[in-house]
C-alpha cells in the first residue's frame, strides 16, 4: 500500500486544511499481483481507514469488531462501482496555531460539506475545484449533508465500546510522546465561544508567511514591519506576535523580544516555540533560572524538542553539573534519535570526560543523522 501527497494547487481551496480536495485527493496504490490485476484503476474515493480492512481481507484474516473502515476488495474486483462511503475529515491546525476555529467536514455522494460558520457545500463532480458554494442555493442538500456529518462525528467521537480504547502505562505514553505520536493540544474552545473562520483569513495568512520568509533571509526589520501591519488589522493574531518576538531575538534585543513573548503567551498558551524563544532571551540576559523554567515548559509541551534539552545542558555545564548534563543529553537523544546536535553534544561530553569509545560512537551517530554535519567527521 502506497499513499502519495498530491501537488494540487492550494489556491483551488482557500485554506489548505485537510478538509478540501487539495489535501484529500491523495492517490492510493495497492500492489498485490497474486490477486489484483495490473493497471486497474478505481475512480471512487476511499479512506485511509479502509487500508487495514482491505489488507486483512486479502490475507483471510477476520478483523476485530472495533476495526474501522471497509474492505476495498469489491471495488478492485469490479463487483461494485462504489461503496457509498462517508469520509470524515478535520483539522485543528487553525485553532492550534492561530486560535481560529477548527474545521471539519465530510465527503459523500459526490459532495463536500465543510462544517464551519457559515457552512459550505460543493458539488465535486460539477465543480472539482470547489469554486461555487451551494450552501445558499441548495438548502435541502445542505441539511442532508449536515445531518450525515453530525451522525458520523458522533460515531467517531463517541465509540460504542469504550473498553476497546488502548490503555497504556505512563512510561509507554512518555515514549510515544517523545516520538511525536502524542502531543499536548490546546484546551478545547469553550461551548458557544465565537472563533474566527480561517476560510476568511487567507490574505492575512499570506502576509504572515511573507513575514516568516523575511526572518528566514535575515531581514528582521522588514519582518517586524510586516507583523506590525498584520497586528494593526488584527491585534489578537498571536502567531504574528510570536514571530515578532523571534525577529527581536534575532536582532539581539532580548528585552523587546520578551515583551512580545509575554503578550503572545496570553493568546497562545501552551506554545513550545514561545517558551523556547523566551528562554533563549533569558539566557542572553544571563537570567538562568527564568531560562530554565521556560525550557522546561517547552519540553512539557513538546518532549521531542531536543533544542530545549541542549539549552538546559548549557545551564548544567555552567553549574559544572556533569552528571546532570549527561542525564539531559541521554534524554535529548531518546527524544529525537535523528538530532545530530544532540548526538554531537553527547559525544563532546564523553570526550571531555575521557570516554573516547562512547564519544566515537556518538560522533558516528551524529554523522549518520546528518551526513552534511561537518563538525562530527572533524572530531572523528
């Protein structure tokens, strides 16, 4: 089974949100020459959750009753042209990153329904680029799709068999969290809370990306100018405040950066970027206690943020706490095995403590993690 992201133009859907065709139209390729003929094309849409039942079907394994999805075998064998599936999709990205409303939707019977305020409806056969919203001209279809959406969401969010949910010990949870499979999401919106519709924020988002690009090419004053322009129109755009803080940090103006990070914290509580950036500011000001507190907060939100471990390491080394530094580096490597910096710093610590065999191994790990990381081969 192979899935490949498409290069569909984002402008065909106002928000690249996992609820539009620009994100949902992903080819699925299945290769099983023993059973499936070559060059067989299925035009009906299917879902990711259908992959496991299909694999089990072809291997003659009966799926567990709680397994979601449907076998696609009838489509590939030509016994059915369509399975009349309901595909549910959602994204928390607008809420998680920008404090805008989350987006949800379904695709069914040739139509796409996006559950937002206002709701949207598209005929995917007649309008594959989703340019004509039918929510106002086809109220019956809109009501039917909304009803299907609500039933499907209730089924997904409230499974019949709660005992089937995986229970795991705290150690397993922490390991999965370190690998990025579990992360700390922001608190859910309050009931009835009115959040902005991200579908109306495209122009602002484009400006925001221009500001990010300015930072990437080290035009920090220009970035601040762009973010100020955004904040004049929308003062509560927390990500713009956050990036403005980063621009001041890059300009080596930590006091101004901290002002922005403090302001952003009111809008985007629980941002690992915020805590890490502010921690760097406090490091520059040699306020190591506040820096340590922020780096620990960053790791609480994102345990895989190995950069925060590295900054805590620097504090430990200033305190000449080699044992604590070693423990931190081991955690950094475990949190992100592909971090060449974490492996390199661990190798450096082994080297200065006379553990040359261990140092050599970590230098090799750093080189393997990133063959272009020049420092590691030099140390070898």
